[in-house]
């Protein structure tokens, strides 16, 4: 059942959940800090905030209401694991839905809290599973952390101690930030 207030889907639908209010708020503030996404985020979130007080199931909407809803946003932000795919298999119909969003002029961002992979690995996966998209449309925590350090002009003569995986270190490499070897050092 699709609801406009949170755009949540029942488990039998292709996209089980695009985002919840808390995730949206977190993404909004993180992405707003990345200047390149500022106008995009402001546009999409101000429209969503207006709609969130008018929660209504899409199945109960008229064609005109569905059209108005669909035209009320420019951008789709979707989680990946368990939403678009499970393991190495896409959830039935999800690649078609994502590609249809693009065909209809919507911008799609893949958002993940999985820092074990570099965005290039996610790019390969979205291509292999039939979703497509560009590297710039993949937003992961490792990428955001590296971008944040770069944005605050982290002193690149210093090193970062990473407690995590190679996804983080690969993103740090991309912005020229040095780090200690991964793992606990005594």
C-alpha cells in the first residue's frame, strides 16, 4: 500500500520502502552540506514536507491525484539492500520501476549505509542488476565521510585512523586523504 506521507510500500510491492521521515531528515542535512546537491534537496524536500501532512493511499487516489503526486517530486532517493535487491538478486520488478522513473524524467539516487563497498562497486552492481545510473547517483556513508573531510579542508598532512573496511579507505584515496592500515593497532 503506497502512502504519500512516507512513500512506504507493502512487502509485495517492488520498492518496499523509499525512505522514512527520520532517514529523510538525516539525508537532507547530510546532502545539504554537499553544495552540489543543495538546490536539488531543497526542491524535493520542500515539496515532500508540504505533502507529508496529506497522507493518502495511492490506490485510493484518482488518476488526476496520482498525476499531481507524481509531478510533485523531481527526485527519488532509494535504499538498496533489501529494498531494490537482496544479496545479488534484484527484487522482482524493481529495475523496471527505477528505469521507468528515469524515463519519466525523475532523478534517482541510490542511498546506502553500507560502508564496506566503494561507489564503483555499487555502480557495477546496479549495472549488473539492470538498474543503471551514474557514479554520482550513488551516495554511501564511506563516500559522504570522505567528502565531508575534504569539504572541511582536512589537513592532508595528517592521517585518519579507520575502524571499518576498505570501502572507506578507497573513498579516502579518491580525495587524497592518508590513513593508517585498517584494524586495531597496539
